[in-house]
């Protein structure tokens, strides 16, 4: 075994060896107790440059620079348009965590056709601007955790494709503009854990498609506004586990496409309107375990519409109060147990039916009407022509 290790040792030394940094980079030295920059050539990945202290960016770098590890440096507080693409076009890894970055301009990473990893954790990026991450076709990891992001502009992440981990954990995110995630597809994990915004606004996530996991665990979100998930399609899991969610407004899920499961476990939801379940007809299951439902007259509609509700979207739903109903499924209560006399207040719930994908069927019909040369278009045209002929007849 020892002989085998000695045989491998020369190969390891050749694969990772200290080298002189390219011209313009500070040479390794001690300043204020910290080393400036060190460089090494890694077999198969080119030049790796790691800096812990950097006063200014160099004018240029070696053409084979593939990793820039600048965590903790404060040389560049703005990532300018095209700058990195011109500076190191063959870059694979860019890490600048805790760098004091305050701004990412439009097209900031354009030209980095081979980049796999971007880590920008623990900065002070107030706004992600439109098209800031455009052109990143091979990106596998985008880390923006705890970077004080308040605003994500429309199309800020436009075109992100096939990313493994897209992490926005711990940001404020008060303003996610419509279409911020337009054309963002094939993301394995999209992470909003511990975000500080208290509401998910209408159309905030529109454009997300083919996402493995969207996670809001331990977030401060208290309210889902109407159409919060409109335009979100083909999601494996949406997870609100242990978030502070307590209100789901009517139609919050309308426009939500095919979803495997929604996890509402250990949230603060205590009541639901029937309209809050609209749009869940394309969802396979919803888990409400340990959410503290209050079973009073506000949930009478659950008793009236038990036959219309798919059992898969009420998994784990139990009454937490009042005491006499504790641990019972609200859909299994009898009408006379609640003692509610006002039946008219729930008349609008009669059309709710989560067993069949009615919303998607309607969308397909609308698409059919819009499609040229379709039979629906022809029928609509024929009816319009007949109406116009009759109108002209009566005028004359």
C-alpha cells in the first residue's frame, strides 16, 4: 500500500503545483497578516488564481485562467458589463464571496461560455438587473445566498438553463418583478430558504419550467397572493416546510402547471377558503401535516364539497382546534357537528373540483382557438361571418 502511494506521489505533484502568477497579479506576500495572491496549475483545468487580498484588479491575466477565487477581497464592488468575459473568456469558476459587491450590471457575465460555477455569497447586491446572467449556457451552480438582494428585475435570470443549484437563501427579496424568471428551465434546485419577504406577489415566479425543487423552507413568507404561481410548470416539488406561511389567498395556485407534490408541513396555516384550492387540479399531492387548522364555520365548505376534493391534496390535514375536533380530518366532519346555519356564504364554492385538470383543458382550448387553421378558429370565423351577414340584412 505504501509503495502504491509513493508511485502516485509524482503524478499528484505534477497535477497540482505552485507556479508564478501571471504578470500584473500581486506576488505572494504578507500584508496585514494575509497573503495576497497565489497561483497553481491544475491538470485538466488550467490556471487557478486565489487571492485573499487585492487592492486593484490587474489589467489582464493568462489566457488559460480557469478559476478566479477572490473571496474576501474588496478590489471590485461592481461586476461590469462584459468585463469578466473579456478578462478571462475561458473561466470555469468565479468565486467572490464577501467581496463587498453592491452591483451586478446588465450582461455582466456575457462571453463566459464555459463557466460552470458562480459564487457571490454574503455581498450587498441590492438589485439584480435585467439580463445580468444572460448567455450562461453551461452554468451548473449559481450561489447568491445572504447577499442583501432586495429587487430582482424582469428577465434578470433570462435563459438560465440546466443549472444544478440556484441558491437565493437568506435574501430579502421584497420585489420580484414579473418575468424575473422568464425562460428559466431545467433547474435541479431553486432555493429561497430563509428569505425575508413576507409575501409572494402575483406572477412572481412566472416562467419557471421543469424545476426539480422550489424550496421556501424556514422563510418569512406569510402570504401567497392571488396568481403567485401563475405560469409555473412541470415542478417535481414545491416545499414550504417550517415557513411562517399562514394565508393562501384565493386563486394563489391558478395557472400552476403539472406539479408532483406541494409540502405545507409545519406551516402556520389555520384556515382555507375554497378558492385557495383552485388551480390544484394538476397537482398530484399536497401535504398539510402539522399545520394548525381551526375547524369552525369557515371550513364548512370542506364538508359540503368532500366528494369533489381529491384525497391526495388534503394529505395530513388535521384539526388542531377546537379541542373536540383535534386530530380529525376536517373533510370527515359532519355538517351538524359544526352547527353552522349560513349555507349561502359558500354557494360560490360549488364549482370547485380538484379531481380533474379543468384549468389545463381550458388553456388547451384557448390555444386551439389561437392556432391558425384550427377547427376552433374556423368555427369562430364561421359564426362571426354569419352574425355579420345577419346584421347587414337587418340594416338594409
